[in-house]
């Protein structure tokens, strides 16, 4: 009986849909700020990165485009040796924004956005333990994978600029929002995020204005788990009743006997 219950528990855990926490804003700054070469690093804040869905969003305004061939730092979480991630531009305006986690492992992407002077852009970078998605002005420009990571990377500095290459001093950064616990089922239909200037939350307060798709998904998960639990309860109850019945028959073998009736004797009486 105990083995049966353990088997049922394992099956339930295997097929139950996992639940995810509400997205939480862990850092925000409305700026605007101009990138500088932070060497040594002079952070505007520090955050912890986990593998359960991170989302970085910001507005980048380009006053003028670089003309000298180089990489120009805009934004960086971590350091040059540990980018989580970093954003650059170069003198080729057709390559767009350059987003990289580990350039040595090929974990970098050019958005291909045609950059123009005196124009603002919104960039959003979603990533979890293995997946990366980049959105510029509500259009998905890149999807890819990176080396799997797990656990939490603590106390990573956030810098406007970076500790390597030149600073994009003709660029300004504003409306920075960094969230964790973002649903890993982030899809092509959900590219519009709540901007910083629309938020009325602190750095640790949950983001409550979830898309209706998330609300429905959570309700479906709850219903499926309830149905699974109900069927499991009924199944276990039936097994327990059958076991008790069989045990009762073994303990009282003469309690239930088959009686043969003679039809002729019955008619005579």
C-alpha cells in the first residue's frame, strides 16, 4: 500500500504543471544617464541574477552616431569578463545594438536595427538559464541560446557604460527596469512591457499588472492540479477500500459462506 502511494505521488509530481512567481522589479532608474568608461567600475546599483527568467528593459536615445571604428559601451551588468549582459554600438549603424553575454563562446547578437541620430529606441532583453530573446521597439530581432547556468549570481554591478572599450558618450539611457521571475513562456505575442514611467512600485514590490494570458495560464494550471488531485484521492480511496475488504475476508474466513438451497426441500416446506 505504501509503495502504491509513493508511486502515485511520483506520477503526480511528474505531470503537474509548475507554477511561477509573479515578476518582481529588482532595479529601476528613470535617468537619463550618459555612458562613461567605468574603469574601475563605478556602478549605479547592484543586483542578483537567477536562472528563472530575467528581463532588462530601457530606452536608448542616440544624439549622434560614432564615426571612429570601435565598440562603444552603453550598458553592462557584471564586468567585461562576466557580462550578464552588455550592450554596445559601433560605427556601423546598420548592425544595430550589439548584445553579448560571452563573446568567446559566440553568445552575442547584433539586432540589425538601422540606427539613426536624434532618435530613441526601446530595447528589451529576456533570458533564463539557456535562452535569450531581444526585442527592439516591440519587434523581436534575435532569439538564441547561451551556456546553461543555474543558481544565483550575486551582487553584480550595473553600469551605464562599462569597463572595456570606449563609452558611447553621445547616447543617453533612461527608463531602466530590471525584473526577475519573468515567465519563461514569454512569447512573440508579449513584446510590450510596462514602462518605468508607468510603474508605481518600489524595487521590491511585485509587478501586479500581469497580461491576461498569464492570469488565464495560472488559472488553467490550478484547475489541472485540482482535477489531478481529485482523481488521485478517488483512486487511493478505492485501493484502500479494496485492501480493507480483502483483509476482512482473510481475518474472518467463515463469515461469508455460500449456502446451497435444495429447491425440492424448499417447496415441501
